[in-house]
């Protein structure tokens, strides 16, 4: 009888602890407590790294990829600007796709904050990424 009583009381205590755990989780997400007031913690909870950023170069005139260097020319307020970006020895993903979500004459650099850079080049530029990356030095 003593064993049955101790087993029943242990089960009741375990169920009570589990119910407190679930109630505290529900209150945190509903109340918008101090953890959600911080902008950085909200981005982390949304899945975005705090150092993640996107850079869009617009009004791009030409794009070349030669010997592991992405070269492109853009028009700024002060005239033409040449940009050089080293692709080799970095975690860079080159993507060439339709420019549905960005202007056709632009290049987008997405840094995810986890040491990986996604470079999106629209199909409006005549560049063969596979051929440019596989040519020997």
C-alpha cells in the first residue's frame, strides 16, 4: 500500500511539473515578454541571423567572371564604378535566375550571417557561370 501511494504521488508531481512547463511556454509566446521586446531576439526567433544583410547593386551595365573574380560595372551619381569581388576561397553560391523579385539590371548579395554569401545574377546578363568557374587559371 505504501508503494502504491508513493507511485501515485510521484505521478501526480510529474504531471504537475509538465503542466507548469506547458503553461509557461504558452505565456511566453502570447504575452510578448521582455525576450520579444529586443529587435535582435525577434529576428533570431524568426530564423534570421542578426548579422544577415542584403546588398543590391542597381543600374549594373556589365558582368564578367574571370579567374575567380566577379567583376561588374554600375552607374552611380558620380559616373561609372567598377566592382571586383573575389569568389575563390569563400563560401559563395552563384545563382543565375529570372529577375522576378529584383530589377533586371541589378545584382543582389545576400549574406546569411553564417559565413555564406548568395550572389544572384539575373538572366538579363549574358554570362555562363559554369564555364567561367571551370576554366583553368
